[in-house]
C-alpha cells in the first residue's frame, strides 16, 4: 500500500500555508482564496488570490479562511487545502493516493476548532489526520531535542497567534496562546497611518511597511532606510505619498509587543522551578514571521534578562518541525477521536 499512500505535512497558518512532501517544501502560499460571488466558484488560491486582495469588484471576494490561527470559513478552508494539495506534482497513477497528513495547529484552540481542522482535511481527501501543536513543531523545526528532560522555551509569533510554550520530555509543560501577532501588527500600522498621517492604507500595504521598516525598538543596530508609503488622503481623497521610518513603526507596534512581553512573563511565572533553571541556561527561542521584527529579540532580552535566540529561517521552522513529526508519526502528534 506504500505506493498508494502519500504523506504530507501542512503548516496551516493564518498568513501562509506551507506544505512539505518528500522532505521538501513544495507549496508556500498565502492563506487566501478568491471566490466568484455569483457562482461560488474558486477563482484563485494563494499568491494569485493575494494579488487580488483589496482590489476586487463586487462579483469577486477574497477570503482569508483562517483568523487568529483557527478556521473562520470552513468552506473556503476546505477548498484552499484541496487546491494547495493539487499544486504538489505527484506522479500520475490510476488510483487517487490515500493521504496521511500531519497538520500544525495553535496550542490554545478548543476541541471544536481542532475538529474543524480535521474535518477540512478529510473533506480535502485525507484518510488519516494527526495534529501537532505549533510550539512543539517550532521547537522540533529549529533542532531542539524535545525528548530530553531539559526545559526549553519557544515563542512562535505567526500571523494570527503568538504561542509561548515551555517544552520538556516530548510534551508541552505549560503554554500561553494569545491572538496578537502579525495581523494585529498590520492593523496597528493601518491605524497609526490614519491617525498620524491622515492616510488610508490597506492590509497589503501595512504588511509591506512592517517588512520594510517594522521594528520593536526605536534604537536598533543598522536601522532600515525610510520607506515611501502610498495611500489615500483622508481629507482630500486623493492618493498621496508619505515617508515613514522605523522609529514611527516601533511606536505604532509598542502596545501589541508589550502584550506579547506580558504573556512571556506570565508563561515564565507558571514554569516549574527546575525547568525555570534550565531556561536560564538555554534561553528563549524566537520563531515565526514575527521573529523577523527588528529589535524584538533585544526587547524581550531587556524585559526578561534571558538570552534570546532567533531561529534561522524562522518563517519555515514550524513547517520543518511538522515535516519531522510526519516521519515520527506516533511520537509527537496526537489524534482527535
């Protein structure tokens, strides 16, 4: 039966979905679909749909099926998973292969939300579905030996949620999941541009500003060059350009970053003393797209006085870990009855 079984690992993220097949990243697309309103037909998925986001007319709508790390639109999520699986080029066969999937989910979601992920995957053609929690996948993905009796703290800042977890002996000892992450940063930037510069920018532009000049601290080493933002003037309604710098964006993101810091301190408070002494030795590991925010590691270090390591290629850490969990199917994953 090995011939007809296809094993895939999916990091189903609020912002991006990454699929690993045969140890390789085969799909890395934004988690978004474009649908024709009149017929309900899916027009585009991933990058193509992302290009349409914020630019559609009344007959086309773009949907992000996941919000805050969980499925908000079941129908769109199922179609998105199905279309992304089709993007994997598999050798032609007479029989559609049975699919074995490991899907990554936030640690703070409810059983109902877990079931929604499982059902979406089954509707998209999976025969067997296992789940793994995001911080666990992130830890495995950055090369931590999670089965050792040593405590490690991982902070995974994704698109919809920030997951903070202390991991030891192959399990999560305590975790904190907050719905403040990349999307929240984007809306902070949109609001700041409206209030300070009287300019209306969309979600995609806010994301670009965050990538180009986003920062968690005003004084950072090698600050990025100023960035020209184009949007609509709120007073005249005419498109205009505004120049922003990293210090402004650091102010805009300050409240949200402070909430992440508070969650980290809260997770440290709940950590058993023996594991806390391990974390003092090993430090904190930062993964996820949010780990790329300039100065975030320094800011968490100033707050906790602990070493903070940013994972290499933090965007793909969770996907890599999910891929490894696929190989050790029974070790790290769990089933929903």
